[in-house]
C-alpha cells in the first residue's frame, strides 16, 4: 500500500508543479511557524528534500525570499537560521484564518466599499493598496472602487496602515435596497469576481487530492515522512485556490459550490496526516538551541481541533 501511496503522491507533485519559493513559504507557514518560527537552513534543506527540492534550489530560493523581505536570517558560527519576517508573518497570518479557521457566519446583507482613487495618493501606493485589498478578497466594482460583502476588517485596517493611507482612505458600508433582485446581485458578483475560474480551481483540487484521501484513510499506520509530504502538498494546493477566493457568504454563492467540498476534504485529510507529519518535522528541524520546541497550543485549534501526537 505504501508503494501505491508513493505513486499517488508523485502524481500529485507532478500535477501541482509547485514553485520552490512558494513551497518553502508553505513549509514555513504550515510546519515551522508553530515550532518557534526559526530553523537552521541545513535542517530545512533536509526537511524539504522529499518534496523534490535539492540543496542548491533551496539555498537560491531562501536567498531570494530574503531579498523579497519574506525571510530574515541570523548567523551563528557557520550556520544560518531563517525565520519569517514580520511582514512575511503578517501575510501568512492573513491567509491563516481563511485556511485553518473558516467562519461561515450568516451574512448581514451589507457591502464594504473601498475608494482608492484618492487625490494626493501616488500611483505606486494606489496600486499596492489595490493588490493588498485584492489579496483580502475585494473585487473591482468600477475604476478606483473595490467591494466586498464581508471582509476581515482588522486585516483591511492593517492593509491601509501598511500602504500608509489610513488617514486618507475612504471606506464605507452600505446595504442593497429591499427591491434589488437576486439576479442583479448575481450579475454584480460575476462582474467583480471570476467565480467560474475559482470553481474550476476547486474542482482541480478535489480531483487531485481525493485519491490520496481514499488511499490513506484506510491504511492504518502512516509513514511520518510521507505524511509531511502529503500535508505540505495539501496546504500548497489548497492555498493556491483559496487565496483567489473572495470568501463570499454562502448566501451569494451558486448551489453546490465546490469550495465547500474542497474545504471538507482539506480538513479531513489534514487531520488524518498531521500527527505523523508533526513527528517527522520534530525529528528533522533544528534551531540554534537544539531541536525545535513543541508545537504552540494554537496549532491544535486548526480545522476545528487537532489531536496531539501524545
């Protein structure tokens, strides 16, 4: 059975074709952040080797991620230790809640509008703000006007602060009139967001990872290294679709939305492999003080609750 699982994992890896930098960010966010966040580069190289990344690729990718302010390094003797920068941590945490702590609360019917064509704001800051708001799920309603039915308000404030426009941004909330038809709202949604492409992304995720769930769920004892590889590829594939998802309320989504099935599959497969994956991570990673610390308690709140390896 392990050979069959290995073949399926190889097929998943070939289908995803993850870029090295993005895969390393996934590993830091999903596997290293809750173990203190810092690790010796040599141990990271050993950890990600089963994902098809050799030492040269990892060193090059880590160097570039440092230049892009995702990672920072500390040198002790001949060893380099890398952790997510404050900016990198905030960016990952912006996705963290969407991935691990989905909250499908009822929609109150209100829309948040962001006006970005503000006099006195230079083009670079406007573009940066639009990208950051797009990252948070805002869709473009008109030139310089972005909209979202239920954004993460603390993340919006953080984006405004990082763009340096918190004292100039115009954000407002409004509700549609009672007589506005569901058809008009559907037209608005399809104008602002490409839900057809997003549905295709989620269906691709389901087609890719269902065979893994079917193979692993009845396999008894699981290999820790294989579980780490599966968990990493799972989060990489899910994050790829999820980060394009505006996380619209259920009331505004089409019937039989594949994002719902994708979320359930991701949760179930993550819960299945995470304990063995943690065993592998703990055995591979090293910090300047020795082995990495135990997982932070917050780790066990992911996906509604995880079981510890104990």
